[in-house]
C-alpha cells in the first residue's frame, strides 16, 4: 500500500464517525430559528415578512421567533442578536442594517457555531465578510439606481429622496443609487423625514416649496410614501412629479392606479421571510446549503401590472 493510499484511507476512516453522527439527525424536525430585524414596531411593511415566517415555519416543521428593536434602534438590535445567541438557537436570520454596529454581535453568534443567514439590508459582500452562510435580499444601491434610470428616462433632472430611516445605511444606498443614475450629487437632495407621518408631510412640503425646480420624488417605503401621496393630493399636484417609491401598501397601490406614483420597487418581502427559513432547516438536517445568494428584487410595479399584485399587498406582496 502506497503512502498516499494510506493517507486517503486514514482520512476516510476519520470521517466515518462524522457521517454517522450527521445521519443520526438527518430527519430531525422542530429546529428553532430566531429572525432579528431592524424594523420599529410602527413599520407595517414587515407584516408580509411575519406572514412568510409563519408559513415557512409550518411548512418546514420548525419554530421561528421574530424579534426587533421597538424603536428601530440599531444598538438595541445588536443586543437582541446577542440575547438570541445566548439561547443557542439552531440558526439566526438577521438584517445588516448597520454593518459596523452589528458586526460584533453577528460574528459572536457565528463563533459560537450558530448558522447565520442575512436578509434584506446589507450586501452579499458584507454577509460574506461576517461569515454568514448566504444573503437573501435586494441589492439596495442597484435598486435605487434602477429607479434613477427610470426617472432620467422620464426627464427628471432635480429630485428629493425622502429618507424615513436615515440611520439605516441601506436607505442611504437607495438614495445614492438614484442620484448617481441621474448624474446629480446626492447632498441636500436627501431629506431626513423621520417616521412620523406629520413630519414627513411637513418636511416634504417645505422641501418642494423651497426647491420649485424639483421634478422627481423618491420615497423609501410606505412610511414616507403615504404622507407624500397625501400631500400631493392636498395640493392638487398629483401629476407634477415623477414619483417612484420602494415597496407596496394599499395607499401606494391606489397611488399607482391614480397616476400619482409612477412605479413601486418590489423587493418581494414574502420571499425575504420565507426563503431564509428553508436553507437552515435543510442545513441542520442534511448538511446542504445553496451555494449562491438570492436577489429578491428589484422589480417594478406600475399601472400595467398593479392588478396582479394589489389584492395581495400587505400579506404576500
């Protein structure tokens, strides 16, 4: 027997106990996963993801706990990840709302041997750097740039990006991508609107009044889109702006049908809730995991296809 063959045989024998141990739990069920988002309690957009988590848990025969910082505070989110890690779940699913703030907490879970999948906010590169198994979500800069390209083709030269969650780095990427597509410096074109509907309304009104040359509006979700839609209805300027928003809601859908909103960027949140539960369940049971990340968006909802998704908004879309 050659030395090389001896080494190969030894390696094979050494691996046998691992294979046997894995086979012993290959068909186990009932894994527990924790999904940690950055969303405050007031953000209804995440209801679609919560619905998807419920369905995914039922289909995979697992349990999934949804946790979030009530006010959207990212430091609080990091503590939630650390608390989840301490309970030794079978996996953690988390957004990367702020890489620098969350890095230590996420890497701490991975160092403890807990599989982590990242979703929604953040990039595939950041997910890989953290050591997560995969990333599922929408490339935010690319989505913003896609919106900017649509706006540019429609003649937009001056814009406002209404950012209701400015502490989330991904939201700034959306505004930046839009600005870059137009070839305009982002600068003061991005408004920190907060999430209070009255403040969003007043801040957008003040910006449009002070910047009469604005002909493009980008909002980053229902929290900023819905007060802006109301403002344009109140002022009778429903057709004055090329208005694109991220995400869907009943008010946004109606805005599209009424011609106020040109399009909504659909990142398919249902998939962001459902898909992250399946890989860790399969990984726990069979040791298999997809080799690639999954981009759930961007797609654009317009008057041409709104009827296909409107009735599902808030639950599946």
